[in-house]
């Protein structure tokens, strides 16, 4: 399988990308937008499997993360949805894909994909929104509901450290792991590619802490009031929704996408939480590939 890596200049910055397969295969390539905000491409690496169907797959690290330019000095006024939308447009044009491409966004990447797609961008053929909320207020409400089912001592530890402002403590991290093992990735220990992303966030948490907060359920960053509800009806390409039965992106989080997008279908993976692409890899890749082959 042909693998190509490079950098797309984005203003003063560099966006790292990797192409698995041949962009000129005849099928519109699939661009994969990772989550966070502030993750890396590593934990969604499995989507490269789709290249075996003859459709090239493009992974990239959003600026601030992974192999792209890091900017630890930047604050909340810099890290915006518009910044990352413009970066995605820039990558598409750099790779010469404006004639036709598909987009898959996982978690925050799906939120970004939705924001990108409501503008009806030129060349977009299909969209996959994987494990993404349509509103972070709903996300937080649902996360608190899931959190209430954690063991009482774990809940007490989380609350005590949040009140004390010590969410960077080891005890808080261990309590967070209990939530993650139920609702983020149910494979324990995490697969190496998933662990690489968590390690990368720990090494440079600039984007994640600024836009999100210290973890998946204590959302205190600049995105905390984000919502795309009421704006989704302008999406004019076929859309596949993916989520897991135990997903932190619960059915209530995903429902607005199903309600508002005109051409939409939804698959819930029964043995997965937030990462069906890892937890049920083969079934997830088959389902996404079949969708893309049908509509693009």
C-alpha cells in the first residue's frame, strides 16, 4: 500500500498529513478529522483500513497537535472553530482534492465536520459524523448522568479535586480512568495507538485544556457553550452517524443530527463506547466503507 507523508503550509504554520493509498484511484478520498479538540491522528489510525477498498485515506494532525506546528503560547482567542475549518479547507486545496472528497470526523472532528459541511463546501461528497455531540451543553448533562453511575468513592474523588482546583493530580487522573474505561474506550489496557494520543495530550495539553477542559466530563473551556443545533438542515450530502451503546456521546447527544440532517442514517455499535473504530474495528470499517461506496 502506497503511503505518503508531507506538510501543508497553513499561513505561518504547518499541517502534517499522511495519505494511505492513491489519491487518483477514481474514488473520492476520505479525509479523517481527529477529535479533542487537541487529540492527534494516532487513535483514529484504524480508518486507514478503508484504503484496502481502493479509496485513499488522508489523516492529518490539526495545528497545535501531533506532528503539526505546536503553539503553547496561544490562548482561547486563537483556538477557534473557524481556525480549524480554514485549516481543513487549506489541506483540501493543498492536496488538490477540491474536485471530490469525503470527510469523516470523530468526536470533536465530527463537530468540526458538521460546522464545515453546513457551509456546503465545494467538492464534499459524503460526511461521516462519528461519536459526536450536537451540543456541548447536552454532552455535559449526559456526562454528568453517566458520572452519577460511577462508584461513590470515584465520584467523591472527582468532585473534591474539581472543587480544590487540583484536576492535575494523580488521584483525579485515576478516577477519570474509571469513566474512560466505561465510556471512552472499553479495551483495557488501551491499544497502543490510543495510548499515544493520550500521551500526546499530556505532553502538550494546550488545545485540549483551552477549548475543552481537563477531561471529557469537566468541560470548562472556550467550547463549553458550543452548539450546531438548528443549523444542520443546510447539509446537502449523504451523512452517516456512528455511535456506541456505551458512548459518552449518548443517543441524546447524537439525536439532533438525526433529526435535522436531510439525508442521514445512524448505526449504533452494540459492543462499543466512544471508539467503535477500535472496539469493533472490522465491523466499523466495513460499515463506513459500504456507506461511502454506496453514496460516493
